[in-house]
C-alpha cells in the first residue's frame, strides 16, 4: 500500500487505529510472557499523541508492533488499521512498502541506530533509493535539502562525515532527516531527546514541532519526560505493565488525573531542597586554577600542535555535608573535572593548578601514596549497567572495595557489610548472589551507590547518576542520596545536565562552558537570578521547556 493507493478518508478519521493489541513472548520453559494487554488508541492527521510510562511499561514495543517490527519470537493479535485498512496480517514485503514511505521512526540513541561504517550521505541515499528510486545527483540534492531542513550547518561538508564525527544533536538531526526522507504521514519518535543536553533537547523538540506543522504529519511521541509531554502532545496515553490505564487531552491528564498510576507519575518529579549546610563544616575538596589539557597530535611524527582545554582555570570549594552541582552541556568539562578531582585521568593529560582532597594535593601524590586515600573518594556513574561487571554477583561487586583495601578479610564479615550496605540503599540482601542483568535500572543504580557507600567515603563524585532512569526512580535516588548525605555528612560533587535534579540536591552550583566556570554561586541564586546568558539559556531549556533564541538559533553550537 503506497501513498497513491491509500483509500480516501473522511476528515477527522484516524490514520492509525489500534484496537485490543496483545503481544506475548514465548519463554524458554514453554510458557509465554504478556508484553501488551489489550492496547487501544488512535491518531489523527497532524496530531501528536504521547505514550508515557516507566521503562518496561510497553511503550516502545507498542510502536514496533504498529509497524510490524516486533521480534520474531512475539505473538501478536488484535487490530492495527492504517488509513482504514487492516495491517496486522500483511506480509513482510507489504509492510516494507508501508514503512519509511508512510510510517517512519526515530530512536533514542542515534549512535546505535546509525551505521558507524557508512557516511551520512550513504545512509540517507539508501532510503531515498529504496522508496523513491532516487540515485546519483538527484539523491544527493534531496539529501542536502533534507539536512538543510533539519538544521545541519554546512550540510555539503557533512555529507561524507561518519556518525562519530558529529555531535549528539547533529546525529539526532540526521536521524530525523532519514525518517522524513520519504515524507511519511506518521512519525514515531521513541525517546528522541533523552540522551541530549537540555539546550540541544529544546532545539530538537522545536524542530520536530516545526516540521510537523509544515508537513501536516501525525506524531506518536514516546517518552518518560512529563515536561516534554506537556509541551509536545495534544493527547496522552499513560501505560504501565503493558496496559493503557488512562488517556485523554494533555491538559486534562495533567490537571485532573484519574488513575493512581498517573498521579504517581505526575508526583514523581524530583522535589525538595538539600538540608542546610552544617556550620563550620570542614573542606572536603577544593581547587585553585585547576587545568586539564589534552594534547592534539598531528602529522606523520604526531607532533603536539595544540591542546583541548577540557578544564581551564577552574576553582571551587566543597565542604563536608555539601553538594556542589556542576552543570553545563556535553563537552563543557564537567566529567573531566570530576575525574581530575579523583585523579583518574589518562597519562597524556597535562595537569596544572591545585586540587586538594581531604587536605592532600592530588597532583603531588604518587600512585602508591594515593592508594590509601581511595577509600575516602568514591564515584557513581551514569550507566549502572555499563559500570557493573556482568560476570560478578552483587555481593562480589559491593565487596570489591572492601577486599581491595583489606577492610574485611573474613568472608562472613564481608557478606554482613554488603548486606548492611544493601539495606541502606533500599535493596533486599537476599538478592546479593544475583547478577546485574537480573535487576531493573533503578536497582542497578542502587547497587552502584551501595558499592561506593560500603567503604564509608567522605567525598562522592556523582556523574549523571540519574539521567538514564525513569522519573519515578530519579525521585527515589535523589531522596536516597539526600538521606545518606545527612546521615554521614558526605560531600557530593553532582555532575549533571538535568537541572531539575540538581535543584533538588545542590547547595551551590558552578556552570561550566568550554572548560571554564562562567557562573558560580548558591543554587537558589543561580536558578532565580542567573547573571550570564548561558546560565539563563540552560535554566530556560531545562525548567521551562523553552528553546532560548540565543541557543536555538544556532545549530552550529552543537558541533563537536
């Protein structure tokens, strides 16, 4: 079924109507697991419908099933009507004609969705050739037009770039260009901005709204970010455990939610403020004109011809019981500053200035001298699945530091300390012999926190610890971190681009851009009265879901 063959529709008729969609997966034991349980909704031309819910609620598999892209092991039943025609029993060849030309999809992580071995030109031209028969100069011209439409600066120069040579925002724009290549009537956007900085996120959302208005597309927007939903959607479907528990106009859902789960979602934004800082709290860490530069090698002899100034003259103070929020876009130097504080930088990094942790100059200590202080400095990272070894059980993961520092030579005592750490972060010690893949994302992050806390540290570097988590789990982790800080007087360096979470945790903030601190001060002062245009742009994009003109007007700002 193509555009030309599509049946006539009455104005206002849904272009996609899903009724009682059920999907189950066959398990190894011969049984089945239900992923979708009677899902029903419809989308009209030009409308945006948001599917919201936590990870595992069935949002993404619903979208895949609508396009016939469910895994081969899945069994599907119900009705999927496209422009009034039933598609659930269409053969693969018929579905291929439908996909791309009438329905298209963009994904959360463009780096995994784009082929790393092919240039941008080849990946877009492939779609144009398959569905529209365009080749050669005509295909290149159409590709340039698409890249220009989605705001890729200097599109002609980017044609032969590979995905890794583009910034995150540029890669997402390429994904959008590929999806729009054949002028689809329905665009399915599956968490398209979750992995992006707040300002780039605002730009991508504004771009999608503009393209939708210009092309008259319908959009199925899948997300767990309720701020994005309120800005983008005309109607909302709330999903949990494979079911839609509530649906209706966006404002109605936000102002008068009827279902308990909807109320739980809406009440799960990180709330509250950090506890007041104890008077006379000692310094846990401080930096004076800290610099971390990475040499740029060029030519046959790999001579140093310049430097990437990742951290360039940064100063801060961090006291026991205090949280210092470090905010800024990707590439601003946030994570490098955290690694420099822990002295976990690559050998090639050129360091200068002073970083003191618990009264010791990190730059002057030898590797042997710094080892005893490692137990007082711990880190929790963004991706708990990537930072936990899949080959180790939870008890082995949490006990790693205890063994390394010789704190609990007795195995039974070690298990007792692990159990204590698990209870403290809200995990059942009964599960300590299980492996990371057997836990949810939120539970895995609690394991990461337990691993850090088992050593009773004084300073914890938290590098985007909540950005990969659902909003309800984010709120739980924020509450947990606040409780642990108050109980043990922990100093946190909280690195994030999610300013809603930063506001709930941070006493003070430094705003970084291009390796430098462009603004610093008490958290509430930064949020209420930012002094620099850059800080104002970040706060507007994060808290008000706006694309500030100073940022949105320049896609080139996303360039690596």
